[in-house]
């Protein structure tokens, strides 16, 4: 597509439930990133996919968080047994590795755990 | 370690000029980015510096000094629509990851 698409735009869930967040990157972009942004904080790196390489999961805060990228395109971030501290905006960005810059962000998913 | 510092909030007047500073410490530098983020929206790319000096793009300019670990974003002829958060991010040489500052909230007053 023309831009990075994320869904849902807003999600309210009860503590303890699982949630899935979806990111559809720009067509042809080989790199995909997930970030978390809490109110008044900088973007916190979660996970990075690059082509067929093993993902860099070093930013995932706990084993309740996981992500996959199917067919080198759409990615899903899953949070199991959600906690209130998981409430944040989850941003996805994609990049064409051949360019020096060009990290394009989606509009994010605002997750609220009640 | 890695650290990005920028002021939390700044206020400026419509039509004026404002400079937003960013200082950084990183183990391996591979470029510095400035992004603009309006409330509730995605960050959008403003500028990229990898060499020392000033990059000008319309009303916005960005400066980098690698030896000082310092950058600034200069906004001229401020407009009300420039009210937003401005995010500074440094890319690591080792893994191409971006390390983000907390952002500077810029408030423009008439």
C-alpha cells in the first residue's frame, strides 16, 4: 500500500486478556520495526524484522510479548495476559533497506488495559 | 551507554525562530534523525544528518556536530501548525537501530 497501515487504531482490553496488533508495511519494504510509546516518553524499541533474517527481539520487555512476520509482509504483535503497564501506543515502521533514511510510521494502535 | 537528551517543552511565538537542541552519547554513530509528531498521529520524517554541518530544507534546518555529540533543529517563520513534538533519534552503526529521545513539545503562541 501507499503507507504503513495498523489495526486496530484503538483497543481497550481487560487485564489478563490476550491482544493482537497488526501492521501492514509499505509494499517492498524489507525492514519492519515495532515500537512502544508511553505518554511523555520516547519510542521504545520492541522488535525488528529484516527480510528472511532472524528477528532482533532484544527489545521485547517480557515473554508475554511476541511478534511474527508472515511472508515478509504483514506483521502481528501479540501480547499475552495483558497488564496495565502495557497500556501505550504501539507504533510500526517500515523501511526500504536500500535507502539511508525513510522510516515510515503507521498511525499506531492505542492500547488501554483496564 | 546510549543516551539522547532534548528539552521537554519549548514555547515560541508565531512568525519567530526556534532552535531545539539534542545531545547524544552512543557507542557507534550512523546518522541522526529528526521527526515531527502531532498529537495522536504517527511521527513523520523531517531530516537526516550523517556528516557535520547544516542541512536546510525550506523553513526547517538541521545541524550536526559529531565531535560534540550535538544536533539542533531550527524552525523559521513559525506557524501555528508547527505545534507538535519533535523527536531526535540516533542510529547505531552496529545494528542500524534507532535510539530515540523523549521528544520536545513545541507550543506556538499567536
